[in-house]
C-alpha cells in the first residue's frame, strides 16, 4: 500500500533547506523513485514509515551536469539516461557511462538517478565502482549549511550511509582525470537486461612504457558495499605489465574479497569467476593483445 | 491535492485525496485501462507510458509527480479509429498473442520513434529491453518495429 505521507516539491535549494529544517522524523528524499515506489508496494520497512516525502525533481540546479575548476558536477536529480547522453561525462568518465548503460531498462534509466543509486546503497549499485575509481566526492546540504565528503567515506553498510535525516545529497563532484587511463567496468548479472549485479568491478590503470604508474580498482556487488582496494593498488604500482602481474592482481583481489565477505555458499562459484574475470579484463584492456 | 497535466493531448485537472501511483490514477480514477499492471516493481514494462517524451513505467511514478507534465498512454496513439503505422504493423506481423504486454510494448516503441524515427535493430532491441513478452518470442514485435522504421 502507498503510505499517506505528505508530499513536498521545493523549487529552489533554499526552499529545500527550509523544508529540511522544519521537518523532524521519517523524512525521505524522492529523486527517481525507482526504489521507493516499489518499496511501498513490497511493504519494505525502509519506506512504509515515511511521513514526509520531498521530491527534488523541480530544483533546476539539481538537474544539471557542469564542468568547472577541473571538476565535473552531476546534480542529484540527473537520471542515468541523462548521464549516458551527456558529452562531458562521455569524454572524461567512460566507465560511468558504461555502468549507467547496464542499469535496469530504458524506462528505469529515464527515471532513476545516479545519486539515488548510491544513497540507497544497495550492494549491487552499478554506479558505485566507477564513481569510486574516479575518486568521487559528494556535496550534502542541511539547514545548517553544506559540506563535501568522499563517496568512499559516505557509504557505511548495505543500505546505510552517513546521510542524516535533515540532509540531502545535492551533487556528485568528479575530478577530471589528468592522466591517460586505460579502464573498464564489468558487470555479471543473471541475464543481460533488467538485471541485478551479482559481480561488478571497475578499474583504471595509467602506464608509462610497460610500467604501471597508477592503478585503481573498486568492487561492487562482490563485497557488502562498494569499496576501493587501496593496498593492492599501491602494491602493484611500479610493476611491469605482464600476464603474471595481472594474475597476481586478480589473485590478490580475490583473497581480499574473501577476507571481506568470509566464506559463503556462493564462494566456490563466485571467487574463481571474480579472479578469472578480472584477469581477462586486465589482459583485454591493458595486456599484450591491446598493445 | 490537485494535479494539472496534459493527458493524451488534453489538459486535465484531477483532485486526489490519497497518495497513489500514476498507474492507479490512470486505471482507477481516469478509467484508462489500456495501461496494464504486471509486476508492480518496474521489471515487466506492461505499465509503460510516456512522460515528457520519455518511456517510463507508471508503477514507479507517483501521481503527484506528473503535475505540469505531458503524459501519453496507449489510448493516445490512435486518432479516433485510425491506428498509427506502428499499431498496424503490430497486427500485420502478428506481434500480439495474449495482448497483455502490447500497450507497454507499443509505448516503448512509440517513445523510441519520437526520439529516433529510423532506429537500428540494436536500438530497437534496447528500447524494448524493459518489456517482457511471454508469447511471441519478440521476433514479430521487432519485425513490426523494423518495418515501421523503414516506412519512415
């Protein structure tokens, strides 16, 4: 059943701040609604107790993608379809475009927002691995003001973030990469369309000659929440690019995933897939056949 | 709450007393039952309508959200008794069996043609990725869409 929440549709950021300041409990921000509305129907406890629903789609600043000071900002009401079509994003953040294209269906991508994807923080959120490798930060507003925090710190546990009740994420801030990166996003679902990720990964690699100068890797659905593997990244910087190195990376990431999740019923299947898939992904993009 | 929006080309003003989804507003209040409810969670595409030129599943939209928008449902395609080329081709190629997915399928197809009158086969397949059909195996549907595109 649809709960009898009170519906607000602020038209400016100031109006949004005022509403956030007046309300107390069980406030929820509505952007795409593709998790919230079916959540009502499925009687998900996360949504049925909502008393005040704040629709942020009529705030023009939150519908824009813009480039400034070496950064790109994506507003909180920007949909996956808008991200996919945007020239700035296509130019600087191809992995984000690739991940966005794998989300749901045309109908879902026309409503669902990239910010909503990680605020909901389902382990399978497809935008998270690319945003993490691109070092995304997010801007949060509250009646008291605004602050910026790295996405990696914002995500706490599955379906849990640092966001407080009277706060709203207003934009994603992505630093424009200054190096030339090779990279890819990989998603394995149970089918190709309208599927929930079982395994997802993104990586970026900057090389000079045949040496790894910088390496970034982030997981999605294989760990409880999306995370970067900073120790592994550091360990392989300065290493020579070879099939052996890629095997070592794949093996190290697999071990780290196992450490994070512990043994599960699916481990016997998933672990070799993660390792083999990552190895092939590195080999295909940065290995012998790509040179 | 009063919701003002354009529905199938006509201005509408609807008063709703309870919170509801767009699909409920269309089917229960406005008796436009061409839009079907299948899965209720945005996976089957049966409830697809067009909002401001974009295909969306009406089970994932709240009625209040269409205030100020332009909505097209399957009832808005034909001009009186005159069907669109797309609908004619659905019949010609047997793109319909039980018919439950048809309204949603037509709306996803129509939204694609609004944006791109001459889509490739790949673009056609992507456009209907979010529409399940358990009868036809999709081939006649894709054929009907390819024919519509080639007649443009």
